[in-house]
C-alpha cells in the first residue's frame, strides 16, 4: 500500500526552507546537512519537494495509525538526490479526518540495511 492520494500531497515551501534545508533550525539542521550533502539546495527547494512527492508515490507504507485528528502515514524507501545518489529515507505524512490531501510532516535518513 502506498500513501493515499499521494498525487495531491501538499508540501509547503516553509516546511522545506524553514525546516528540512535550514542550517539554523534546532531539529532540522542535521537533516539539512544530510540533504545538502547530496545536492538539495535552498535556492532550488522545489527539487526536494518533488523528490518527496515521488518518494510518497513510489514507496510502500512502513506504518500507519489512526489518531483523533486523522491518519498518520510513514513511507520508507529510496529518494533519488540531484547528484544521482539513491538515499534511504523515511517520510511522514498526515491526512486530516476531514480532508483527502496528504500533508508533509517530516523526512529523515534511514540507516542502510546491512547484509
């Protein structure tokens, strides 16, 4: 199963620039260092947003849970960076109980699987 309505996923500019690609955000700066290392730049923040939407459309859900406010979804899998690297990433999405469009919550690297 993939993220429901993934084609209409919403990722606000501020979520990318003010969080995922922010070198000064308290909890986002480590994520920013990771994403920037593979060619995601704040000047072209739309590339990361597009990669996250593709990630949601192409990777199976690892978990989902119902909350009082809607559904929380977690997708794990490959996210292709601008430099061509296939990153192992987890993205988290939320769909309000009164809406159908998934809203981006966060993303972070996952450890590589060892053989």
